[in-house]
C-alpha cells in the first residue's frame, strides 16, 4: 500500500511539473504573439494609417472576448 502511494505521489509531482512547464509555454506564446504585431503597428504608424491599427486591435479584442478567457 505504501509503495503504491509513493508511486502515485511521484506521478502527481511529475504531472504538476509538466503542467507548470506547459503554462509557461502558453505565456511565452502569448508574448510572442504580441511582439509579432509590432512590425504591423509600426509600419501603419509611419504611413499614417492609424485606423488600421485601431481596427486590428478591435478585431483582436472581439476575438478574445468571443473565445473567452484563456485557461
């Protein structure tokens, strides 16, 4: 009985580590997505097409709201 509890505890610890790793990857992915928008915003600002930037931000906000909060 004790042996199986130790095995179960070890498996739960491994699962917790993996979940923590995956959570950090998700955060990194979101930050990469934000950075990938910088060239678009920069080029639009330089050419005076600020409306495109606002439209893009509004579309992303609508998608995020529709998709719900990330878990």
